[in-house]
């Protein structure tokens, strides 16, 4: 168990669980699902913000109740709130002094310089919170979570609501932390934002992990789209009706076999194409199949 950066063993809370998962050092795992699926609750339990009703949380083989373990875990909430009149560096100094008081370690200013560099905020260190952009606020949240060299990061909706430039920048910074051995568990209501970051994905629904696996495996399924001149009254076996015609997963059969089934049902096929399933489709299929 000590080989894992984070382990959750049969933990539960009101409306959640039991849930078990293990996170390796340097791994980025994405936790996806609709609002209310239990993602935030799971992160709070993993970070020690809430106590589970049952089960156990351990980091690097040690109980989350150990104060030394708490200093290894950084948590970023979905909607962090900072005093608007303070500057970026003042906010980080506040957290750095708390960290130093608990660990009797490096100076607060040294911790802040490091976290500013991690999040790319050095140029706006003296900027007040009230004038920061959404991307800069998310960067501050990353800096606060990573402050003090934490080895497990729990990031709630860190990439949500950002423009493509800000999202790419934060995604790269999170990936660099993972390359240094930091384990990352990141949630998102929009699964598409994690497709270029998470190596493994866990799909949540109604407080449980209902599907999990390497991202490449979940997205490896091919889908055949068939455009028809007129929609059928009923689809052939294995197909479903879409706005343009039909579609069906190609698991276990060829494109030719699937199209032959359409012809056998005398469907007016105008065109067809094969695409790779998106992570959003995986989440929707899981949700709709409950």
C-alpha cells in the first residue's frame, strides 16, 4: 500500500459510496460525471476536509489523520474565495505561514516564491485578487494547493470555465507537477477538458464509481455513423436512431458487416463515416444506462 500516493478503501458518506480507488505517484486521474454525482464529496473525503462514515483514507501508506500526512495533500475547491483587497502574494503568504507553523520548515517567502513559479503567477504577484481574471484565480488556487511541495493534489473543477489559452497553460503546469512525481486527482463536469491530461478516468454517478479505466481504452471504441435519406421506423439490431440517420459501436464487427445489416433492412444509405468515441459520450452512456 505504501507504493500508492493515495488510497481510498471502501469510504462512504451521506449520498456517496462505498468507493475505493488508488492513485500512483506521478499519475493524473480524472474524476468525471454530472453535477451531484459525488465528485466534490469524494475529494473532500480524500483530503481530510470531511470524515468518512466508513472506510479509510491513506496517503503514502499512512492514515489521513496523521498531521504529517495532511501536509502532503493539497486541496483546491470548486469555487475558492479569497479576500478581494489582498494581493496574490499576500494570500499565499497567509497559507505559507500556516504551513510553516505546522512543519517548522522553510521560510514563508521561500514557499511563496516556489508556488508562484509553479503556477506562473510571478508577474502578477502584487495584483489584488479583485482584478484577477478567471484563469489567474484558478492559477492562484493551484499555487495554494501545491504550496509547500505537496505530493498529492486534489483539484476540483480546476480546468472548468476557462478559455482555451488559460486551460492549456494550467494543463501544462499540472502535467509538469505530475512529471515530478506528484499524484493528481482532478474533477470535471465537462469530461472533454480532461482528454488531453488524465491518463486514467473514473466515471461517477449517484455517489459511486460506475466505470473506470485508462483513457485510451475508454476512448478506443469506434462508432459507425450512417447518414440516411429517410429515418427508419425502427433501427437494425445494435443501432440507434440519430438526427442524421443511425449510429452503432463497431465492437466485435467490421464496417462492412454493419453496413450490410443496413442494406439487409433496405435502408437508404447516403453516406457513412467512422469516428472515435469521445469521453463525453462515455459519461452520457453511463448516465443514460442506469
